[in-house]
C-alpha cells in the first residue's frame, strides 16, 4: 500500500493534466501490477484497504485540483467511486475490449463540460 501511495502521489504531483492521470495510472501501475493489486483490493481491514484508501486519495486530489467548482465534494465522491470501480474491473479482468476506450471518452466528456471550463 505504501508503494502504491508513493507512486500515485508522485504522479499526481508531477502531472498537472488531471484528465490524463487515470489513463497513466492504469497503464503504468495497475496493468503491470494487476495480480498484486487484485490481492490487495481483496483485503478490507475495516475500511482501510487499498480500494478505500485509493478512493479517499482520489477525492482529496480532485478537491485540491478543482477547489473552485460548485458541488466539488459530491463530484469528487462520484469520480473517486467510479475510478475505484474501473480499477477493480481491470484487476478482476472484467473489462471487454472497448471498455477502457469508452471510459476514457466518458472522462473526457465530463472534464470538457461547462463545470470544468477554465481548469
């Protein structure tokens, strides 16, 4: 978990293009470490498992990056939950061939909406 957190924090800090962070995270960490992450996702630890920690981390980074948008708390929760579900689907090998492309398109549309103009 510490390796994952260090990697994720480094990527979030060095890349100001928030829209592409999920794609980088998937390609650079999740897919290469899929089996390891799948095992870590299975450990709950009373709300302190990897999935929960990653969801909280995504919310925190989202709120920090988009501190001025309306309803940022709710949107950060929805975004973080979606990210975790995508990561779970990847490590559990439940995605079909075009799923990642569709998810990426959905994310682009979200960040191109009027709420995020100027960010």
